[in-house]
C-alpha cells in the first residue's frame, strides 16, 4: 500500500508531466503494477473493496430453513430455549445434508437476525381524547423513616397535563383511588386511557386480547371511558406518561422530601403538578400546558354523581381480644363489640370498621404482616373494671404514653387504680396536657390524681370580671344631722 504523498507524485507525473507508466515506476522505484493501479485516479490509497461474494452452498432452500427456525422462536416466545446459530447448523446438516462450514451459517444467521432500527410515528390527540397511566417508585422520608413510595402517574395526551400521587402500595384499591383523584384533579374523565398490562386491570391476555378484572370493568363503566392496553415491551405506546414518571422523580422529589405523613407528601406533589401546569411549555407544541389544559378540560366527560367504591371490603368476627382480622393483621375495636360480625373497609391509607353501618373504629392501614394495631380507648372500660392488669396490658404498653404517667402513679398509694384514672384523663384531655399537669404536681410535691385533674381544669376556668360600679347614688348633705344633735332650729 502506497502513501498519500507517493500517490500524489504518481498522479502529477502521469497527468501533468505526461510520463509513461514505465518511466514513473523507474523514477519513483515503485512497481509498474502499483503505478498502473493509481495513475488514472480510479483507486485511492488505503481503500479496500469489500468482498460480498455469496457462498454458493447457501441456497434459497437453506435460507428458507433458517428463517423458519427464527420464526418458530418468535412464535413460541421462550427466551431461554431459542435456536442458536450452531443449533441451526446442526439441524441443517442432519435434516438437509448441508455440507458447508459452520462459520458460513453463523454469518447468514447474524445477517438475518439484524433488526431494522426502531422508528416511531409521531402521534396527535384531540382534547379529551386520551390519557396514559403508569406506576413508578421513588424514595421519601416519612416521619423520619426512609420509605419507598409508589407514584401513580396519569397524563392527558393532548395538553400533557400531569397528575402524580404517592401510595404505600400498587394494590387494586390504590390503583382505582389514583384514578378517582386524577379525575377530580382534571375536572373530568378522558374518553380513552392507555395502560400497561397491569394485574390490577388485566385478568389474562395482553394488548387487544386482554381480559379485564371484574372490578376494573365495573369501575370503567361507572366513569364511562375505554381502556387500551399496550403490547408487551412496547413502552413507547405510552411514552408521555413514562416520561412523566422519570420527570417527577427527578424534579418533584429532589431533594428527597422529608414529611410527617403521606398527606403532607401528596400535598407537595399536587402543588408541584399545579406549578408544572402554570409554567411549563412542552418543546415543539404551539400552546403552553396551561393554555392547552384549559381547552382540554372542556372536552372531558363529566364526573358521575357519586364516586365508585374503590376500597376493599371484607367481613370478620371480633375475637375475644376485641380485634378483627383483615388480611394478615389485627385491628382493635371497642370491647363492647366483642363477638360481633363487622365489615372492614380498607382504603390505601386507612382501615375503617363498621357494625351495621355505624363506624366503630378507624386505624392507619398496616402493610406489614402479622401485626396488631391497638387503640387504648377501645380497652379502657375493661381496664377500669380490672385495674390490676394496667401495667401489663398490651394496649397500654403500645400506646406510647409519656413516661411521666407511670412514674407518677407508682408514687401514689394505689398505683394501679391511680394509673387507670390517669389513663382516663389522658384520653379525655390528651397525653401531653396530662404530662404537663403531672410535672406541675410533681414540682410542688403534690402526689394526688385529684391535684393533676385540678391543674388540667385550671387552664379551662373562665376569669369572671365583676362590675363594682353599682347603681348611681346622689350625694346627701349631712349637715342637717348636726343641727338635730345640737338642738338647733328646725329646717
């Protein structure tokens, strides 16, 4: 292979100087074959010609057999049991008597497996026509604990208006509640919603063949919209909401939120969704998100008269510990309902317990397993009847009472009964107020529950102002009495 400067000399001597190929070869000390190759400018130094000669052994019949093997793999859709190039070669030799080399088949299989680059069709949606839904996960600190939260994301396709809400889980009740909150946020319902093949929505199948869960089908009927499920692995079919999942994680939840409870976290997310609507303009779109949303809101289907019951319902019998089982956990109810059959209504955040339509207990929902959630007030009537159990009762120990209550009660003559009375005061007035009253009594060496109750009531006594002015009295001249005493003349 010659250098570029040699190529230039060959071309100059041949074209400009008019020397023959023999003379150029002699002058430059290069072979005549090399001069002949480059003198006319038909070839460039460093250029190689790719040889794409098709092996004569790879006949159309062989190619058709290879294609059948690849099509069979696609049809079966079994990732770990597909034809390798070697397996295809082995089958060719056994079934068709192929005499070529394995490397030849490897090259052909590689060529036939090459995929066309993915190209996506730009989509356009009319106002109110469609929305997309997806789940994502993120991290937040809730009550000081690092917690993985599940983000329910819905986005209107025409205006790109976002809705993001955090749940403790991705269960059916959270999935349906997320829809309800989104519809309320948008002020209506789109005509179509596009989903992945979620288990909370799809019973079996996928894409066009998907069969919906019964409750989800009833939910859709109530809100009057159509569902569309994506094909497996085709996330681009709902790219708007997939972008929202990543965007909200990077922008709505950075830095990591530090909140006291789920409600505070979701208030933060709604606030940032509203800010997005106010200020954002999607690149390549004529209208801002706010302007487009104002148009789209008018095209949404109106909300029904009452919301669908998204909560999970179950029945259970209250046991002799005055708790009812829901899933794997136990939740307390007032002891007077022991032995009754009650209805449990579980939302994403709360477990409510009803007896014949009356709400008798409410707890924060627990997502751990085999836990019991007690409320002290449910057991206090029983503890008042059996005061000797007070220091060992689990509802008391798990109530997280201020330590002042037990310390103070043990200084009194009858610690058990005193502790029970203090618990009653704590329920009626609040734990912290009772603790403050105990500290006052202790500071004054006044060891009595009555004194504690006095201090609690003291802050509630009304100050009565007495009007001391009285009725108006006219001034009397007392000189007349002096005349009577001295015997003077009468007036």
